[in-house]
C-alpha cells in the first residue's frame, strides 16, 4: 500500500470520526432545566430528581432553575423562547393547555418540542369522612337536587381541579357551576377547609390527598382516570361508578424549545427514558405518591392535543375561556 493510499485512508477515517463526534457532541457544557413553579412543589421535586439522573447519563451538570410568575406564564415563556440547542430544557405542565384559553399567553403545547411526558396525577373526588355521601352517585344527586349548596375547593379560580369538577358536572348533565368554587392556595388548604366544614368537595390528585386519606379524615369517592389507582384499589373510576367518560389529571413533561435538533433528541430521549425506568426515580415517585406515565413521539402529541381540547371545552362551559 503506497503513501498516497495510506493518506487517503487516514483522511477518510478522520472524517468519519469527526462526523461521529459531531453527532454525539451534545452536551459539551451544563444544561439548564427550567421549572415554571416554585421550589419545594411537586414539579420542582420531580425536576430535581430527573436533573440528577440526567447528569449521570449525559455527563454534564443539569441546573434546575425556578422561573415563577404569571400563573406559570413566565417559566413556560422562558423555555419556549430559549435557543433550540439543547442547553435549555424545561418542565411543561398541564397549565400550558389552560393559560392560552384564559388569554394569558399565546403559547400552546405546540410551541415546544416535547421529549416525553413522565407523570400523570388524575383528580380524585374527596369528601370529609363524616359526609353523608358514600358514593360519587350520592354526591352528584345531592349537587343536582340543591344547586349552589355544596361548595368545592382545592386550587385557584380556573385552576386544574376547578376544571376537573366542572367537567364532571357537565358530563353528568349538571350545570358546571352548581358546586360553587371557593378559591384556595392549593389542595392542602382546600382539604383543611373541607375537614373544618367550610367546603364539602375537594377534587384533587391522590398524592395531594394521601396524608388525609391515610389518616381517615377524608374519603375518595372516585378517580377521574381510565384505571383505578393501585394504592387505593377500592376507589372506582368515575366512568365505572357513573358512566361519565371524563378524565382529568395534572401532568408533567420534559420539553425543549420548538426546533430541538435531531442529534439532541437522539441523545436526550434515551437518557430520559433510562432515568424514568431507574429504581431511584420509581422509588421516589412511589414514595411521594406521584403517578408514572411514559409517553413520547406521536402518542405524546395526541395526549397533549386531547388535553388541550378537553380543557378548552370545560373552560368555555364555565365561562373562563377568553379566546377561541
């Protein structure tokens, strides 16, 4: 083999090596993971576990940054407007499919590159243990018989749990405002108010109600999901108990700005899936009571689209939608 052939082979090998290195180069520096909600909350907690696991897989620091304000608008905007280079990612939450209907932003789930949905916490319908309603049908019959008498709470006006009960009532053929909403700082304060007798219904996720459920202070009558919660197998789904086909859940997804490069996705998606399947992540989620979900690609897009349509319909029904 002459010298010219050897040089050509060497050059070709170098080019292949360079191309492989370029494709596999990301990440070469720290990654920022934006959380649109405050430190200490569920979204923040799950993001920090995901960040630490991604660090191990990607070999670069993943810095979780809380960008709060505007009912989630500030953080979601920061994710959407970042450079689509893979160095700014974020946690998108169900509120992205609510904010634009309220006229708070023009952003929708289509403003991002979804990597995967990793968590889904369906709404349960909670009442106080000493309440006379033993089944969800009992509760719906009471609301229908005396519109306005039974009050509900668990988040701010127009929040996810407000829409959960409004959609359930709409599905039952009852005026969505028949169980007037009392705004609160969250499920915890709503549940405390219910136990004290201030409100009668709190539609919130099982993880949020878990402590009071386990303490015997509240009872869950149904869950707005297609399947029962393994931790509370005696609680029927809403459809099982009433025939109402209405599911509502708070969900979380890892996303990037729109236009995230294929070479980034090719590295990021497997790393995230490995983190999601790890014992550390699953133990954490189980301990906190968070629901596991893995949805990527076309399946994730369909999930997000349906979530947006369902939320828009119920927001229009209760007069909370300001846009079409």
